[in-house]
C-alpha cells in the first residue's frame, strides 16, 4: 500500500469490501444508551434496530471528533506512511472539519507526512464507493497526492438518489428544513431526494406510490450513469422488497454490472428512517 485509507461507519461498507480500508468507529445512542458501531454493516441486528425506530425509540448520533482522528492517524504517520480519509459530507456533518483540524495539527507535528481529507459531499455508500476506489489506488501504488486529487475529481460524479417513507427523520436530524419535510406529510406522496453539488440533501421531485418512486431512481440511473457495467450500490433501511424491485428496473434499463445490496447501518439509518431505498452510482453529474 502506498498510503492508508480511512473511512468511518457511515460509509455503509459490508465486510466483503473492507480490504485495504481502516474503519473508524461511530457512536450513537438508543434511548440514551451509548452504542458503538465499528463499521461492518453486516454486524448489527437490522430488523431489531429498525423495528425499534418504528416503535418510537429515540436514536441520536454524534460526529467523529478531532481527538479520535488524531488517535488513529498518528500511528500511521509515525510508521512513515501517509493517509487518505473519506469524510461524510461537510454539508450535513461537522465530521469533515474535525478531520481537517486533525490533519493540520498532525502535519505540523510530522512535516514529512501527508494526510488528504476527501469531502465526499455525500454519506452512506456514496462515501463507501469512494473509499473502495481509494483502497484500489493504494494497492496500485498511486502516490498519495495524486490519489487524493483523483478521488476529489470523482466526487462530482458520485450520484446519490434516494426515497424515504418519512421525511421527519431527516428533519429531526437537521438534514433538511422543516418546510421540505412538509412534502412527505401528504399520504402516499414519495419524495425523491439527492445529495447535491454542495453536499446538502435536496428534493428533486415527488411522486405518488413506492413503485413510481423506484422508477424515478431507475430513470436517473438510465440518464446519468457513466458506465452501466460498473459496480453500483443499493442501500435500504429494512426494505428488501423495494431493493429487489429497484434492481429489476435497473436491469430493464441496461444495467449489467455488480450491485451491492446493503442494509443502512445504524448511524445513517437513524437519519433516513425505516423503509428508505437509496441508489449510488458514478454518473455524468450529480
């Protein structure tokens, strides 16, 4: 490896994709009880977690702080290596800035070393796909500064479209405005959301019914996918039926590549809520 790649639990990575990636733990609270998620999306009880959300459990999350980044970055620099961290969007979390603060302190302490922080302008498997790409570049021996520039150039092409059952989860977490949440208050109306060019969650449409919502996601893929043979991801919050239906639509639209079907991990899942289905792919534009 030419450098060490870091990601955190919000990258929604399954165990099969963790090779070459060092995961940072995320903390969340269920009815005030602290939990720690180490970053393997296959390692938690999905149904129990989302049933708790449906039953009204209060789940809160906290950002990764500068101390945690320094604690994990420092041993890498001491060993004479450089690092790249794929951060969740600066538009929805202070975690990116905490990582930048750690980078600045540590690069003063280790002037011969380099840390690159990628603002993914997204979350969930959108960040995860960038982390996988980073690990591939490291394995190839790509110099860290060149790899960082390549990942930054990928960010505007990382498409992240999703639909939720209840916008109030995003509203409570401060991810969208109260006015935007009103879109979801009409029975049967399904919002179509995306991560925009500045890393914020915005509405890009609304339809009536789940199947029409999944068709909208598939249409965005059809219009914007750079390569219909490339790996994509579908993440869902305990909604296997919706995931299978969306994948069928993508196949009808010419998708022939590998699709990673993932459960939303607990940290991001707390903000999108049960029933969410999200599509992640490289596109011509966001």
